[in-house]
C-alpha cells in the first residue's frame, strides 16, 4: 500500500500536523527535513519547539551514540543512575546557580503536560487551596488538569467532562486600557468578588499557541509582586519558549523575576526525546515518596541528551544566536510586510504575523509548503502565521525562509 494511504486508512482522525504537511518524511539534519522522494524542506516548525538545536545535532548525537555503544542503562524509573546524577549536577551548577536560582528538580512523566500536572498538584498540596488562575490565550497541555488551564475552545471541547477549579484572567494585551493586575488585586481583596484565593497563578511569558504574544516585563514584575503579597505560587510555563528560544535560557530572565515553580519540556530533551522537568523552590518540596510518579520518568537517553543539549547551548552561546536571529526576523518582516497593517509580534526565535483570518493564514501555510518551507499557525481562529526556526539556523537559511513566508503573504493578500 502507498505510504500516505496507510495513514489515511488506519490512523485516527485526530492526526493534525500531517494534514498541513502531506509528505512522508524520512531524514533530517539541522534545519532541513527530507521526504521519501529526496525532496528537501526548510523547517520553521521545529517540532513545535522540541528541536531548538536542530535535527540530529552532531554534538548531542555523539554523546548518545557513545552511551548506546557502551550498553548504558536505558530505563531507570526514578532510581539513582549516572546520567541522572550528571544531569542534575549540570542543571544546578551550570544553569541555576549562575543565575541565582535555587530550585529542587523533579522528574515527572516525559511530557510537558505531566510537568504542569505535577506543579498543579504540588501547589494545591502546599497551599491547601484548589483554585488556580491562568490567562485567557493560554495553552498548558491536553490532560485534564492542564486542559482546564488551556483556554482555546477547540482543545477544551475534547475533554468530555467539566474542566473545573480554574479562573481565567484577561491577558494584558486583550484590553489595553484595562489594568488586569489591579483587577486581580480586586478579586483578592474585595469581599464581594465571589472569588477564592488561588493556590497558584500560571502563565507563559510568551503565549505561543495563543498567537505569539510577548508579555511585557513590567507586567511580569507586577504579577510577581502580586503573588508574593498574597502568598500565591507563581508558575512559569517554559515548555515551548524556554531553552533559549526567547534569547535567554529561561524566558522570564528578561523581566528579572524568580518564579516559585518552572515547568520545562520540549527542547529540554535535547534531541527531540520526550522529557520534562518541574522545578520548584525547596520550601515547596512536600510530595511524599511516589506521590507523583510515572514509568518513563527514567528515560536515560533523554537525560544524556538533555545534559548534552545544555552543554551545547552554553558552550556555543545559543542565547545570542536566538537574539541575533530575532533581530533579523523583526527587521525583515517589518520591511517586507509593514505596509500591510498586519501585527507582527515576537522575540528571539518565535514570531507571528497576525492575519486575523484562518483562511488567509492557511493559504500562507499551503504556499510555504508548496515552496518547501514548513511552519504552523496559532492564535484566535488560527489566524497567526507562526515562525519557529531552530536556534542554530544559519543566516542563509533564515533569509530563505523569510522570503518564502513574505512571498506567501503577499500572494495571499494581493
């Protein structure tokens, strides 16, 4: 049977990305993906942020191959292993301490949504409160606890049960003349607000799936002050925009704030491996042994790759790569598309062009695929064309991809 028909006949209707990218892929290197016919595609999708260091990064691959050839332990649950010890040491002494951060490290299940679920359970256990606040425009995962935080109608509609114990706060960009921090203060202090104090407030400093909205540093500082004042645990979801995508390893660094908890996944796996971490200040470490566990939290290959990814990041100043690419992207998009009136938003290596209409953004994605560029959509009505190149993308590749995107948009609106 022809390969594409295999997917159409036997795979569930829930499949999505393959509908926008109707090719059967076989190989990849750096920012290039190759299909079964040998056709090459430039990748501005990047595994939805899981491949910040590009496909088959040579430095990370060498560490993985060496580990395999030496019969390294492959699966260890939460047992003590050499890869885990080395990864913890790397995180603590190369990432956290140089930034003045003091976090315990938890290995939840291997997905981002599991890292969020662990943070929610821990925040609720510590505070003995059940409600959590999240922002409208948020995406935090597809399991029920994380899905309750997620705001888009399409994702929530698949739950089949009520999604409870979450209050959604207007994101600051939604009503420019409305002080959402003051609104939250009122909810907490007005005895007629009919709102319980939450256990936690969770946010993405850049709403990625929400449409690439970069939350202002002053807003982030105000939220940190609010949470501190009222004893609310502040959780930053760095699953998609962490690992240097915004130009600093942790996306909240630009605001000079310290969250109480941080959740990481996607590119913390280094090589595209499923992997996730939940970080939290030591005082919140109140789980009892085994209270949150999972069979594949002991993925040793992911730990080897994660350590190698962090080393590659720091040794090659990947943060600067992301900032430099961001400057190129911003300048190029504004020069080529500024006259069209579309809002262009982003930071580092995550950008969006808000076309407002699903049909228009889909036409652009289709054009780009026909011209061998892969990217996705995001935001309300999926109206935002979203660019997420690898942080290691070359200037030549970046300009080539930007030219295709801009040509697609100009073709769509002419």
